[in-house]
């Protein structure tokens, strides 16, 4: 089985401040770039086959709803697991959406109120 956790976003209000914090605490260097949605990000180091993530300063994360967004492996076709969310008691919050060369994502709220995302790479 492939890794279930494929990516994570840590929402931040101030990217520079958060980048400095994580670089200092973890003694690492984060790589800044603009994401496919146009929002600034700072990526954690990674290696092939290892889940990674980034700090992201984006309006999709309301100020009153901070937290980590975990991206689960949604397989080759996100419509399959996304189609089961509502029947299982959840709510779709972002339909199957292209992120360009990086694949597709979709987001949902689980039965406990956690917002989780699916990711599928371009194949």
C-alpha cells in the first residue's frame, strides 16, 4: 500500500514569522515559493517517497479556523473517495480541484469536524 499521508499544510497568518520559528526550532531551512493557487508557501525539506508539507499563508484558511490540513492519498481518481464522504456522514468543502502540474485536491469535513484533504498526483 502507498503512503496514506501525502502532504500537509500548516496555515499561518505571517509567513515570514512562522518560517523563522520553524527554521529556528527544527534547525532546518524552508524553501519559499508561490503555490499553484498564487499563495505564498514555505516548504519543509523532504526526500523521495516521504510525506512533506509547507507553511501556507492563504485566504482559504479563515482566521477563526486555524489548524493543520492533512492531505490523504486519494488514489488515481478523487471522485471515488470524495463520492463516499457525504454518505459516511461528512461534508465536502472543496470539490475535486486541479492544482496544475501537482495534481488534484479536494477537501472535506469528517464526522468530528476535522477538515481533511485528498490529493491525487497527475498520472
